[in-house]
């Protein structure tokens, strides 16, 4: 495993540009399978999960042309159906969480899809029932080979229907939408996820000829069409990276500008940081975060201390709770971090406690943080990144700490953040990548 060596205590200043959104990229890349015409996508992030998804598309027969940094054309004209059932393909899908979103477009266009139980972050159980219940409602049949961990789903014909999703799953909603756009008749999806990633997927599909109403709401109506055509599409800036950069600027910044954030699509993320006493200043479509020697967490109107909890969009995304938790360790005041969606995502806090943070882990879902008010800095430590979001949070903690820290298993961070050490070093950080021997 590769690792980072971080010399803490350096202040960062300057301008940083967020990459394209990882979660959107994984969805729209899969959607290119819905047509045999070229689909050109720009602002594609150069990160491990996305690059693996692109290579997987190449392997199944999609022609991929790279026009330059983050700019690709995909043409799924000669997809190899035999490879889609091979052990090599199934082994590849087992290592990539985003592979689950191949099911919808493959089923819709080719009538059959097989994937292994997907991998990804080790953050607790992440069920996929919503995907299969939705596609069963459209007329598909699926089986699960528990011994091999393989899902096999088939359909002679998909037909539109009404469905009420059991949860507002982002990837489940994306999969069902991609299955429904070529189905016969009308599909109505209630309790649909409506994150910006889903909105962007729908806008791209509409530009390909799909008929979709209710975009940005939790009630989506799709009138199936015979076929889709090619299009061009630009991926939004990654709102999780924007939030991560706000956290970095608050803890170790000496004035940082985050460029071209697409502010209207950030939802309540900036306000969550503002409730921690952090100044987030909008300048055009940029965010400026000045130096903070002190920041104080607000209380609720009734005087009770602040709680940050995740919720489906437009609620607070769970992917930023790890960053908010680390930022709160140096705030004035106390906060409850309530991670509802994943039962293992807060287990990284034991490393923060070892670094001197005052945190009480109440249970797998809740942690109370008592901030130091910058009166006592964290200590350096030997850390391991358990998942993408905890990894960036630990990197932030190490940059703010006294001394030299190491973070191993940084391949997890690479899955979601593009060339992160060079981008932070350009602002004044001291991070060295140590490659695995």
C-alpha cells in the first residue's frame, strides 16, 4: 500500500479548482451504453474509480476516444455480449462499486445483465434491493448466485409502470431511470433520489432523446422511446470536493479561493459550514474562505447544541460528515455528528482520539465532538484510510497537527480525489507520496 507523509502546521493559501463530480461521472459513463452513437463527456475526473469504469467500458467493446484532459467520446456500437458473462468481467465488477449501474443500461438495451456483488468503501452494509425491485417492477427477472456472488437479470421486454421506491437510493434511482428510458409505456418513480447527480443524468438522457419529467423532484415520470442518440455533456464540479476544500480552508487556510463551484448545486453544504462559524463568501461563482483563528459552532434556537445529520437530497450529504467532524475538533463549542445511512463510517474517529481530539463515539452512528477552539492542536499520528471520505478527513487532520503523520492505504483517497497531494502542495502543504515497494 502507498502512503502519505504529512508535515503538519503549514498554512495554505491561493486558489484551487474542484474536479468533475465522481458520482455523476460513474452514472453518465454507464448511460453511454444506451445508444450506439457517440456520446462526448467533458470534465471527467482523473481518479481511480472513474478510470476503472472507463477501462471496463473499453473491455466490453465500447470505443473510447480521449480528446485531452477529462474529455472523452464513448461509442457503444460493438459491445461484446460474451465478455459480459465472462469470469474476467465479473471479477472486475466485484472490485468497483459503480459497476452496479451497468445493470440498467445493459438490461434495457441488450435484455440481460450480469454483475458481481459490488465492492467499494468498507462503510457497512450497502444493500442493492432498490435496484432489483425497480427493475422487477419493469418486468425483469433476476437471480443471485450466493456462492459466486453474481447477480443475473434478464428481460424479454421492459414495460413502464408505477413504483414507490423503498428508499431514495441515488444509484438505485439512476439504474431504474436508465432501464426505463427504453421501456414501453410510462414509468412513474416516486420517492426517487433527486441529487444533482441524478438531475445531470436526466438532463443528459433528455439531450439523447429521452422523455423525462419531474427532474429535480422525487416524482419522476418517463415516457419510453424506441432509441436514443448521441450527445455532448459536461460533468458538474464535485460538491463533495468543494465541501472538503471548505474544511481545509477553515482549519489550515490563510485565505483560499475555490473556483467555479456551481454554487446553485451545492445545496445546504455552504450553510452547514456557516453554522460552524466559518465564513463562506460567495464571489461570482467562486467561494472565498478567509483565515479562521477561531470559529464557533452555533446552537439551535432553543439553546441545544448543534447536530449535523445526513439525509437524502436536499438534506446534508453523508459524504461530508467525516470532514465536518474533523473541522469541529478545532471549533469553539460542541456538536453531535449523526451518520444515519452507514453503520461503519464513524469508526475512524478512534484515530482522531489518539491524535488528541475530544470525541465521544456514542454508537456506530453518533459521535459528540467537543472542540478545542484552536487552543490545543492535534498530535501527529500513524493513520490508515478506511474509505474515501474518512481518508480525506484524516488528511485534513494530519495537515493541522503538530509533527509528521503518515496515512497508509491512500489508494482509497485516490479513488475519489484527483492528484490531491500536488493540489494541496501548490497551496503550501507539505505532503509526500511514498509508493508501495
